C-alpha cells in the first residue's frame, strides 16, 4: 500500500519535527538540562512519531474501505491492518 501524496507529506513533516526534537533533546542532555525539561521534550517527540504512525494506519484503513466499497481486493487484509494498529498500542 502506498500513501497518497498529501498523507506522505504530512507524515514526513511530523517525522522531521520529531527528528528536530530528538536533536534538541540530545543537546539538552549534553548541556545537563533539567530532567523534567528533557522528559517533556521526549514526550513531544514520541507523540509526533505516534501521530505519524497512526496517519499511516489510517491511510491503510481508508484504502481498504474504499477498495471494498468498489468490490475490489483491499491492499491489506484486515488481520495485517489490525496487527499494524495494535503494534502502536
């Protein structure tokens, strides 16, 4: 299954943001910043990655629903899609 251009761009933006946050976290650690500040930034980076992953799963779900509505074979079977979704839990 391929992501549509809009979703791919949104996922890439989120991951770039997470990459920047992680680089900032590394700098914070190297500078000996407060643990609370570091954990706050780790949480933000984690949420950005999670949202990217959920966007990808959402695209898969949409593609499957659209294919089934047309009477076509979905790009992913339900078990694989469910496994992907649950891997994020």
